[in-house]
């Protein structure tokens, strides 16, 4: 039976559509691996660059820490002799004693600076400090005592000291870690003591920005960065 012109056109359209679809799928199969390899290569380059940037930053941090150690270690380490047992029952309120009067600005609630410290419990056991292997660690940054996640005894006790100064804080349990405690050396309801040196805040060494391709890679795997 003869096929009408409109039907012939319809058949041609269907045939061409199927042909294009088949060829397109074939091309996609051929191109996709190439694109994937290209993306993988780009991701690897980004990872290597990001790793190198972080390594470079770490070198700068270590150099800065070493420079500060040379400047402050001998001035601060001597206060390790202050560590010793004390009578826990005698600590009823926050005590502040300036061992060295600083010559810098007075610390206020929003003052940005950094500190070295030694902390110990009533038995005279040091539970945390800025000294390790005969050197100072990187100082602890204070973004204003009121704005920094530290115990209440620090928030109140740091205010009023001067940059360059050294202060001993005697902190009652309710201004330390209270009934929760903190680890084996700070059981519940423990008063604490600290020797703290305030120094000018060192220059910031910013973290490298993570490349977008790495962010997308982690996001595609359900990880937040």
C-alpha cells in the first residue's frame, strides 16, 4: 500500500531522531571517560597546590613560634617554680596577683592579645601548659576575654592586667569547670591556679583558601568543608 507523504515525513523524523540518539549516546560514552580523566587531573593539581600552600603556611607558623620562643621563653619559664600544692578548701573567690607589671596596654573585655600559661590543680599537678620539650608552644590567642571560649576565671581574671605582664590566678571551682570537671587531673569541684603571661597578638598567618573543585569533590561525597 502506498505511504502518504505526511507519513513518510513522520517516518524520516523518527528514523533521524533514533539515529541522532544512538550517535549521541555513543559520543557520550566516548567523551565521558575523557572528561572524567580531565576532571581527575584538575582535582589532583588543585590538591597538590593546596597541600603545598598549607605546608608553606605551617613553615611560617613554626618560624613565628620559634621567634616568639627566643623572645619569651626565659622570661616565662622561671614561673614554673610557682607550681605547687595548695589548700583547695581555702579558695572561695577569684584571686589575682601580678607577678610582673606589664608596660603595655591594659587588657579590657575586647582586647585582642595572646598568652602563655601554666595551669595546675590543688595537688600541684600541671594539667596544661604552654611549655613542651623545653620550648614554648604557639601562644593561645585571646579575641577579647569576653569573646573567647575560656573558663569564667580567665574571662574575669585577665581583665586589668597589662600586656607584657605576668599574673597568677587562683580560681574557685565555680569559675573553673564546676561540677563537671575536666579530665583526670581536674575532677568535679576543683579550684585551679594559673600563671599567665600576656603578650602582643602575633601577626595572623591565614589559612589558604580551599579551591572550589576540592569543595565540590567533598560535597559530592556528603562531606562539609
